[in-house]
């Protein structure tokens, strides 16, 4: 009677879900109904994963585990909420653009608090896109890119710049190759399209660390297979919102 659509993409977008997979699914349902006596089927869209408190907990625990402590008094750190992003040509019309600021508003101060506890005297936080913010796709520089913030941290001689890629629950060709070539562009020691080491344990996050001048650059990586159960629980909770009286476990 009811079909619930819930996405493994943490922040729903028009491109991926609303005008992409969800609209296609609705078409398939209508085809099936036409062939099966027009049975009424309610289609409900679950809240996006990143709207759940459990999503914050998952990523903040990861951030705390990866971020190194300060090594000297008075050091500065930059914390970056890293997004997949969307092209500048559609960013103003994208419903995604209304969702991600709500997530960043929650995460940024908590990331700053973690770095303060680790001994950093000053902490700057920001949100940026891994893709679509380079000179080719964004010639008018409308989008703040992770690469820009990495280079800014280097210019300001911060001890640490760390990016947390919250829109990726697992590594993929974007994070491993395409985006990597963009967000590490111009950073000392980076080789574009370099593959992961053969020894990488994919149950654990693939953390990338580079030293550029006085600044340690860290891309915290996706959560890794060991966190699949917790990530799935966040998605289940979001789906459970559709059935508040029948999903006590999810609530």
C-alpha cells in the first residue's frame, strides 16, 4: 500500500533524487498500477539521512578519531565540511542548496569544539565543495572549493586543515580519483589520480595526509565498511519517520 523512498545519499538533491531516481521510480509504479488494476499505492519520501541526529554523531566520532592533536601552543586549525557539490549553473535552483546549510550549521561548531579540545588555540570552520568549484567549471568563482580552503590554510600557516566528506558513506570513483585531483591540486606531495595503496583496509576509512609547508592537510575519507551498520541505522531511522506509530524501534 505504501512505498517509502529513502536515499543512501545523505542530502537529497533534485539532480540525484527528486528529479532523478525518485521521479523514475514513480513512473515505474504507475506502469505497474496500470497493469494491475490500478491498485492505489502511496509514495512517501523519507527525510534525508543528514537531517538525523545520528548522522551527526557518526561523522563527529569519525572526525575526532582522525584529527590529530596540536603539537605546540598557539597553533591554528581549519575544519572543513566537505560536500560533493552541484554545478554553479544549477546551485541556486537546487533544493539541495536549502538543505546543506542546515547540516553545516550543526556540524561546524561541534567540529570546532573537538579541535579546541585537542589543543588548537584558534579554529576556523567553513563548508566547501569538492567538485564544481575549479576554474573550468566555476570560472566566476561562485562556489567555494575545498582546494581553495586548503590553500588558504597554507597561506595563513595554520598547523592543520582537515576536510570531512559528509556526502560520501563509501569511497568511490569521485572521492578516489576525480575529486582527489581537484581538492589536492597544487598541494605539495600530491600525485593526481594516484591509486590507494594495495594494503588499504576498506573496513577502515581511507585517510589521506599531506604536509604542505607548515600545514598538515588531511582528507578524512569516507567512513569505511566497519561503520555500515551504524550508517544503515541512520537511514532506517529516517525511513521510520514515515510510520511514527508503527516504527517504535526506529524512533
